[in-house]
C-alpha cells in the first residue's frame, strides 16, 4: 500500500513538473513576438524618421542585429529598457575603438599631422567615456517616469548624448583631414551607436531633440 502511494505521488509530481515547464515555455514563446516587435518597430522608426539626421545611423537590419547582440533585449519591456542596453553597447564599442586609437598612436614613428589627428581622437574618446556614465544616470533618473517626460528633463539627457555625438564627429573630421591611411569603418562606427541611443531616448521620453549639432 505504501509503495503504491509513493509511486502515485511520484507520478503526480512528475506530471505537475512537466506541466509547469510547458507553461513556462509557452509564456516565453508568447513574450518573444512582443519583444521582437518592440525592437523591429523601434529600428524601423529610426530609419524612416523624416526629420532624420545627418549623422550616420544603422539601417533596419543592422539596428536589429546590434540590439539583439545583447541577451537582455529578449526581456526588454519598453524603449527605456532598450536605451539602457544601447548605452552599454555604445560604451563597449567606444572602449574598443579607444584601444585601437592608442595602439595606432604607439605604432606611429614620426611626428606629423596623422599623429595629431589620433591624439585629438584619443582625447575625444576619453571625454566620451567620462561623459557616458553621466548620460546614463540622467536617463535612469527619468526612466521610471515613462511617457511623457518633462521637456527640460528629457532635453538634459538628450543634450548629454549630443555631447557624445559631437566628440565622435570631431574625431571623424580629424581623421578625414589629416590621416592618409585607409579609412576603415571601425573608426566611424561609434557615431551609429550614438544615433541608436539618441533615437531610442527620443522614443522613450516622447520628446524630439531639434538642436543636435553632429
């Protein structure tokens, strides 16, 4: 009798466990289209924005690919979550390029305009990496408010991102003017990440930054 009861309890527990796993999987699947739709719509909105930006930006597919490269995107609930993810991706990319710039400086054997260009870029990227945490903190301060964020608060956060864009633009101009080497895209890619942060932040705050200068 005791053995039968034990077997019965074991089978019941197994059935309940399987049912729970199935429920969790179904819930995850139900959530996937919502997350996918959030990312795809955000990227489409940025690439089709008629006020668009002179600044380089990701087209639809690269935008989606970049955001989905971070696993947290799968659990993003709104544009605010995507802003935080995009900021972290921007910081990672900026650090990678800063290392390349320092490496390029070490490899130079003569003092010329190319060296000056990379020195300016090194200063620009150092400023960007110091500014990024401030931009993140400004946005995290308004993120819980959701839409529609007070204009002054939104413009303060967007203005911080503008500073990043200006620094990246200035580095690009220095390299264009004074570097005779092959202009590889990696040195210009960061501005696309900045555009991504900026566009998502506009969506998250429901405010438009008409005063950008990069």
